[in-house]
């Protein structure tokens, strides 16, 4: 059985990430990145069964980059493509799940641009480029926010005038939904549990970080809000701060709204606390050598993460497991250990040896005897996007290896 081939695309304003996923194979046949698009430095890099490659594509835009990709994809998928799946960051309230792309979907994504002015225009560029290069293939939009549309109103509403919600959509949306959905379903599969009758806490930890409470396959609460700035400490994002901080910094520092927003998004989080780096690997090494800023950044990160997970537990009828995923969640036994140490009231405790084993793509249980389950589950958003795409373009859905 040859399986089905789906090209997964994640369009940025000047970049295009891609992966060719076959639903019967564990790894992408080809994956890579076109970056610095529109500039003379534009380049394409990719990895396939033959190794790593790169080429200059000076001044190429999104459509030209996809045209450069086409022969590479065709070579890696001689059986042909069945469809194209697109990551779209923000679906607002218009999308509660993934959907086939048509003109009405494109219009709805465009209407959501005010909620994601940096991401949705870039995602649309990727969609429009792919429609031009692959006009005869079905294409699917998979939204980061869709999984969280099952939040109850008391979890997604802010305590602000109702008119701001009704007229301008100001509410909590949440992000990383594709990852939270994938790892919670995968954890249930690994534990031989019924996903539709289980409850999980998930922590997606990378440069962007968020937590989620998942009950019977549905998101019931999550840490990110109207934008990805809300919630836990991240690589360069502050996470939760006093809502009046913008006003305070404007008065004290004379900063503009744009300057405060830039600092909170790009100069804060681990980078701001440590004064060193937003990369947890760098911080762990520096902390081990006595760097006070790195030590503080890690302590704040873990404490705030534990607080968020404890608050998410309010949404669960029971706890079937806590799941760590993302670059940090999958590869830092130290961060997992420090975080779980703050969650004693939930009865969580790690087995040190098992914790140390789960790095570099190794999934498994890491709890001590008598503790509720704690798992490390590598995320695979590209595979989830591919499976969503197949489920929409094929009447009998998809299975994966």
C-alpha cells in the first residue's frame, strides 16, 4: 500500500515552510523552508532521503518558491499528490474545524486579519500561491484556533463591555490547537484509553508556549487569549502581565503603544529575564555555570507554567495525564522536573531515570510509582494537518502508521 501524499504548507510573510507527508510513513518524504522571499537573498533549503540541500532563488516570491518546489515534490511523490493542507493561525469564530478552501473560506480568513495582522495575511499568501501552482488539487485550511472553539463562554469571555465582544470579537481564542489535539489523542492511543472518555493537561513548550485542558477530545480551557501573547512565559513573549502595563510604560518611559507591544512580544520572556537568550538549551548551560539571569528565567518559566497547569485543572473532571510536548517539553528533563515539583497538590511526581530517557523524539511515561500519569509525547502538527486534509478530501478518512 503506497498511502496518500499531502503537501503541508505553513506560509509566513517572507517564508514558506513545507513538508510532504505520506499517511503510511513515519517521517516526511521531503521537508524544508523557503525564506527571505522577495529579497535578493531568497533561498530554498530542504531535507529528503538523500540528505540536506539548498539553492538560491533570488527575488522569488511565494508563488515562485512553490514553483521551485514542484519538481522536488513530484520527484518525492511519483504516485502524485492527493491534496494540500495549509496551517492558518487564526480562524476567529468562523471556523470550528478544518475545512476545504473555496472563495468563501478565503474571504472569511481575510475578514479575520484584524485579529491576526501578522499571521493571517502571510497564511493567505501561501494559500493563494498554492492555488495558482496546484489549481486542480483539493486544498484544506487547518486553523490553530479551531480546536479551542469548544471552550465554554465563561472560559473565553473577558470581563469587559459586552459590545467589545459582540461588535469586535474581543475574546480568548487560544492557539497551538493542532498540537494540543494531536498529542492528547496520541497519549490516549499510547495508553489504550478512549480519547472520547478521557481528560488531559497539555503543555506545548517551544519559543511559543501554551497549556490546555482537554476533556473527551475537546478543549475546555487554554492559556493563550485574543493573541498569542497571553499566558505563560515564552521565548521572547512576556505572557501575562498587568493589563495596565502599557499605560504605565507610556507614562514613565514615554514609549508608544507600538514600542510597548514590540518589547512584550520580542524582548521579554526568557530573553528579557535572562538578559542572555531565548533558547532554553543556552539558558540551562549558563544556569549550570552560575549565570543568575539564566537561573531566574528558568525558575520563573517553570513556576508560571505550573501555575497555568494548576489553573487548567479546574476544567477537568479527573486527570488522566499531564503531557509535555514541543521543543522544550520533549527535550528538557530539567524543565519538566522543576515544573512538576510545583504541582505536589495534584499528586504528580517524576521517575528521574524515565524522565532522563525521554529526549530527542522518545515518547513515554515519566511519572513515579503512585503518581498520576506524566507523559512526553512528540508533537507532529504537519501529520495532523495532513490527516485533517485527507479526512476532508476522502469519504472514508485517513489512517496513519
